[in-house]
C-alpha cells in the first residue's frame, strides 16, 4: 500500500471514531474466512492460465497466475536469488547496483524460466524490500 493511502485510511478511522475492537473483530473474521478457504484460493490461483496481455482484465488474471506465467515465475526466481545472496553476505551485501551482475550463480535450476538469463542483461530483484 502506498504510504499516503495508509495515512488517509488511519485518519479516516480516527476521525470516524470507530472502536478498535470492531476493527479487530472484522480483521479476525477476514483471517478466519481466508484460512477456511485457503485450499480453494490456492487451487484457483494455480489453475489460472493467463499470461500478460494488453487488456487490464487480462493483467489482473496474469497477476494471480502463480503456476505458469513466465513473468511471475521469473519474479519468484529473482526473489529466491536475492534471498540466497543475502544469506551469503547478510551484513554488507554485494554493493549497490550489483544485483544484476551477481545473481546468476544463485539461481536454482528448478526456479529458472524461459526468460531467465545469466548474462547481466538487466533486471533486478523485483522487490523494493529484497532489492536493497
């Protein structure tokens, strides 16, 4: 979420004087609902066959496709590589702007996709959290 959106949401909650117990109750209900339906949700997401497209509706389908979409699978490959890099050098890291030159040896064969590369042709960790 964008920090301004979060700030606005918190301001609305404070100004509307909604009690924290109601918010907590709704959050607990949502978590229970997701937990109960987790198998169906994962099943739906894994059976989605939509790759990226020009249409917004197709993009939304593609975002949820965690089983076959090359872009999403490559993102997971990059995340796993970045995490493996972090585990090797957790304190000082590899240096700013060097991810694209260093991540290739950290890719696992099972994570590679048709768009994976070993030649520093660009790319990053695809995460504002993992990247730095």
